[in-house]
């Protein structure tokens, strides 16, 4: 155990002085921060209406049923707010008639929209859309639910990449040759190298969810999905370490692998569900589905157990094939 921890500590030192490895470690968090600035919240996706005190409280309550209402003390306050850069519409009462305040550059057919709103305000509910929200996995904006799931997948792949780059560095500086003549066995070396790659998604996941403002996510289900990806992370690291003779070739191998496996995640997003069977071969497909369903709160424990078992089974097969290749070519 002491040897495994020693290898892990060495990898941490390498990561601190290696720009590529440091970038890989912080990249998912930086992208999450960027994504959080692009993600709309509920208020931003609703109709915004500015009113003044010429409207009664009952009228404001009626408007609040269909829009986000902001109340100002005067007509001038409404005009100033409507003049801001975002799309917000003003309604005031003038000579016992409703007056609509528009800037003139609002998106869409605002005249028709405001006629509907005024009709609703006057008591005509027949012209307004009535609707019922069903559970169709839209409790979060797609950019948040899909984006956060994709970033966690990215963290898993990058965890394997960090492991692979550290192995390649050992090759370049002949550290691996020295280790082969030491009492350190191969399993201890692999375990030591895999620690950093495995803990990266565990660290990244809560940070990504916090940055994107996603709360109420089941910790147990999330960690179960992340834990099921551990063997796949080790496979990615050993794959890159096996094929890469230097940092550049290792990065090229990582890009090729990401293209193949990340394609299954893209397919899970864009393909209709009846076509998902073509993606069942990829462990990342099952990991993505598990993470996404946990985030949108539609994953049962039964689904988590089944999908995690499939991830482990496929990872074992990939790991076995890679071990056979290494043994045949004596690449590590």
C-alpha cells in the first residue's frame, strides 16, 4: 500500500508542474463556469412585464399568472426599464384604458402577444393557452442537464488521459524500465497510477453540479454511476500509456479514443430512443445515461444497478483485450 501511495504522490507532483496535465484537471470546472453564464433560469425564460402603480394589486396578480411582473413607482420607471437591452414589455393604465409600452425592437410578433395579454387581463381567458406540464425530463433547461452530464463524462475521459500521460512520462524518462527491475509489481504500479484518474471525476462532479446550480441530486446514485466508471478510466489510461511513446503520440491516441467513445454520448443526445441500441457497446453511453437520469431525477435504483453492471462488464472485456495486447507486444 505504501508503494501505491508513493506513486500517487509522485503523479501529483508531476501534475503541478506539467501545464497539459494541470489544464486537463481544471478544464471541466472552467467549462462549467462558462456554461453557467449561458444557462437561462426560469425568470429569463418567462415573459417579463413592467407595470406601475396605476394598476391595482388584483390586476398585478392576474398578470403574475402568465408572466414575471416587475412593479415600478411611476410611468417613467416603466419606460426606463423597457428601454433596457433585454425584452421586457410595459403595461400601464391611462384614462381607464390599458396602454402598452414597447421599445420597438422586441423579438417576435409583440402586437399579437400583447393583445392576448390585455385580453387575459380584461377577463377573456378563452384566447389564452391552457396547458399542463407533464414529467418529460425537462425540470432543468437542456443546456444545464445535458451540459452537466457531458462535463462529467469529459471528466471521466480526462481522468484516464491524466493516468495515460503519467505512464508515458515514465516511459520517456525510463522510469518504467527502472520500476521493472524493482520489487514493485505491475498491479501496484497500475493501482498507484490510477488513483489520480479515478478521483478526478469524484472531485469534479459535485463542483460541476454546484457551479451549474443543480441541487437535490441523489448522492448515492451519482457516486454509484461514477464508481462504475473506475475500471473504464483505468482502461483509458493503460490504452494511452500502451500506444504512446511520447506526450504528443499519447495526446493523439487520446483524441482518437475520445472521438470514438464520445460519439456514443453524442448519439445518445441526438438519436431517437429507438435507435439507441446501436450505442449499447459503449460504456460511456451507459455512464452518460445514468448520470443524465440521476440529474433529471428519473433514475431508479434498479436502472442504476443494471446500467452500472453493463459498464463494468464492457470495461472488463476491454481491459482483458488490452492486457492480451500488452502481453503479446510487451508494450509495458
